[in-house]
């Protein structure tokens, strides 16, 4: 009986040790997988955030640039941590079965990092352009109101059809100027058509305005008397 008890205790102790080791292994494995899944979700979220913030940064939104920098940093660090591990993120690398996926993913991560840096390098220019375009858009509304007031005065004073038509052209130009300013910068880049129209319409607006004020023989406009 004593011998059987010793054997039983030895087997029980060995089984308990095996159970303990297995439990520790499973917990570590579960924690590792949970961290990797969390990092994968974080990388996915940051990639979407980066795409959105870059689109906003390209049209001159000053608030978007910190998000571009942060999202790019987190995305790159997390993606590389999944590949090689990262002690600061307490992240273990994925096994070799993911090598094929990383072969396709790594160039995209590098490209995203390079592109984000390029956008950040142009922050001053993009924000200045965005602010200028928003100002033009706001001023176009004021120009339209003033042009409509002039049109009413011209009609009331019995001005010639040429002058009335010229002021009507100003009203039309103010609407196109605002539209071109809105379409100047897009998420895909600068719109060549909007750039051309904005420059052309601004020059035409100035020419017609000067003609109505000081006269223009080519446009058959006489200088304003009232």
C-alpha cells in the first residue's frame, strides 16, 4: 500500500507539473495572439485614419497634419513590430507562415511612410493655399452682392444695355470664381481645369470692373459718371 501511495503521489505530482507547464504555455500563447490581433486591428484603423487625414491635409486643413504624422508613425511601427517584434509595444513577431504576406505588405508600408513625410514637408504651402482659397470663396459672395447692387443702380439709372450686360457678367463671374476656388484642390491633387478657370475669371472680372469704372473702348464701356 505504501509503495502504491508513493507511486500515486509521484504520478500525481508529475501530472500536476505537466498541467502547470501547459497552463502557463497556453496563457502565454493566448496573450501573444491577443497582442498580435490587437496590433493588427490598430494597424488597420490607423491606415484608414491616415487615408482620411491625408485627403483633408491636401486641401489645406491645418488640423489634419498632426493626424497624418501620428497615424503614419503608429501604422509603420505596428506593422514592423508584427514582422520583427517590438519591445516597446510588447509585441512578438508573427511566425514564418506570414512571410509571403509581409513580402507584399512591406513595400506598401514603406510607400505610406514616404508619402506621409512628403505631405508633412508641404504643410506650410498647403495650409497657405487652403486659407487663400477659402478667402477667395468667402469674398466671391461679397463680390456677388456688390455686383447685384451695381446692377440695380444701372437699371434704375437707365444705363445702356452694354453696361447692364457687363455687370451681369460680373455676377456670373463671382459664382464661377467661388466654384473654381472650391474645386482648385481635391483629394486627388490640383485640378488643372479649376486653376485655368480661376485665373481667367479673376482677370476678366478685374478687366470688366476697371472698364465700368474708368471706361474701356474695346468693351465699349464708358467711365462711370455717378
